């Protein structure tokens, strides 16, 4: 079992729809959770981070964290073709100083 | 803020030569830097982690004598691919992290595309 699991996709949604990206992790000591976006041929860029259970909203993006279920998700509202990318979930155990990335979910938003 | 640069952005070299890639944190001090490799349509693969002033910690399967990492200062880390071969052709990405930002987020450089002919 991988430490951080993501559906590889591809996930395809129509323009304007909500895209839901999911991530589960195995280390219960994890405290910080991150979502990165990686366009094809480019390096990852940080788009959201969340530390506490519940929802965190930033523009069209909402990160959701449930530590009891070891689950973190990213919702993208009003999806745009420019959101088409691979989304990486990263989980950090700050005590161990260790960050682990998932393999990513590829999202395609169709016009 | 939190900008990481890499140089060069792309490089082509002949088989058997060595290539050095620089990674700099421009507006923060990076206590830890990471080096990743990514082949086309594959996921990020962590190669090594380096803390300033310490020897790098390499992931299993990564040859430390082939991929030399130096983290001489809080703003600069270098990766040298020694005696490069065509199978080393890949996208090399560094990232930097600082405790000062409080959350262990990593900021990635733009990557270096290496082609070995």
C-alpha cells in the first residue's frame, strides 16, 4: 500500500462543473496537507494547504480534510479548461520531517 | 515570495560528460532542499534530500556517486550528474523548504530538462 494514494485518472469534467480530487494517506502522524498543480512539461506549483479538519476555501478551490478518515480532497468549482493538469497531493509529518507525494490525478476539463 | 530558480532550464550533453544543475531559493533561506526526477508521463521520483551543511540523504536505488549533491549554503544546492548516459535524460526538479514558513510546504524550481546524446 502506498503511503499517499490518489486515483490516477484521467478525470474528465465539462467546463463549469465541479471537479473533485481525492487523496488518502496512511501515516496518522501527518499534520500538514498540500495540493500542487503540475501542467504538462512544467514543475509543480503549490495551490492549497490545509492543517485542520474541515474545509478551506481559496477562490474556486476548496480543500477538505478529515484526519479521522485519513482523507483529503480538493474541489475545483466552475472548472475551466486551464485547470487541466495533474494534481499532486502531498502529506507531511512534521515531527518526522517527512513529506510524501502521491502519484497525482490527471484532470481534463472539456470546453 | 518563496521563489526557487534553477539553472540551466535545459541542457544537452554528450554521453560520458558531467552536468551541474543549480537550485537557488531567491527570497527565503532553504533549510532543506529536495531533488526529484521525472520521466515523461510518470510521477515525481524523489532522488535525495539535503540539509544545509550536511551530506545528502539519497533514496534507495539512487547512486550517490553518480548524482552528487552539494548544499553549501541556505540558498544554493547543486546536483551534478556525473558521466551522464542517455538513460539519465530526464526532467530534474529541485524544491526547497524552510521552517520559517511554518508549514513544511515545498516550493519547486522550474526544472531542468537534461538530454544526453
